[in-house]
């Protein structure tokens, strides 16, 4: 990891397009910009481990990364794949606790980090900023409830179909291995392999060069339902 020097103008532009900071007064943005810096990571680098102290709110400037948890047996569960513009580490940045997850770079990344103490100070001083934080935390909670519901009510093949339907279908999209798909779905590679074959036999997808392509959107849509 290395730190990169950037201008005030670049920092302000980053803040203006972020969901936490857009619409805030210019003077407040300048105060925040004075407490933010840009870090560069190589593919495979660890941003931080579960239990580490939080250095601040993170924003992906370039590249992609994964948020994951590890079971006591070492099994990995991917909570979220981060893309450019995504914000993470909100919970420890605002509650002052340690990081509840691990984050690794899936490719070379540039990541903004904004000082946690400053953000907590802004919550006390500026109700508009506090309202933005509450709104975003509410959206995060709704997202987690949605994930728990999927785990409870959908079989692996249906969850896999839903995940595939949400993945960007471009050449620049991250390549997901079966292990990564299994971790994202809370299962094991062998189950994902069987589910992929089932989806392929139905004509919903095709697999070429180890990449998943949607062959029949209507058929895949049927698989995204709880039962066929």
C-alpha cells in the first residue's frame, strides 16, 4: 500500500459525487477534504482485517475489492463485492469500534480514506450530515434483511440465478471463481458446480472460457423465483 498526493480540487470532486457528502456546504467539504487521503493497493492486498482498528470511511476510487467474513474453520463468505464509487467501513467509522469484516483487493485499487474522528464530529455539529448518515445506514440494514431472507427462503440454484442476473455482463467485470461464488452464497464449491450445470442444462446460461454468460434472460428469470 502506498499513499498518493492529490490536489484539493480532486478531493472536492470526489466528495461532491458521494452519497454521504453531496449537497453539503462547500466549507464543510473543504474541512473534510483536509482529512482525507488516497491509498493505492495491489491485487491481493488486504485493506484491513476483522478486529483491526478503523482508520476511516473508505471510498473505492478505482478497481474492485471484496468484503468477507471467515468461519472458525476458515471458510470464506463474501458479503459484498465493491466497485468504483462504493463506500465501505461505515459501521466502525461512525460507531468507533473495530472493523467487523475483512477487505481484500480483487484488482489494483485506489481507495480514499476519510478520518473517522472528523466524521463523528460532523455528526454532532451538522444535522444535515447526520440525516444523510442515518438514511444510508437504513438502506444498508434493508440490504442485510434482504440477504438474510434469500438465505432462508431460496435454494442455492435460485440464489445463484439471482446473483448471475445482478452481475454486470461486460469484459471488464471481475471474473468470479466457483469458490468465490460459493462464498458469496454461503455454500460450498461442489454445490455451486452442480447448480451451474443445472442452469446451463436449462439453457438459462452458457459458460465459455470459465465465464458465465446469460443465454436466455427469460429462462434465467424463471430460476430467480423461489420455485420453478
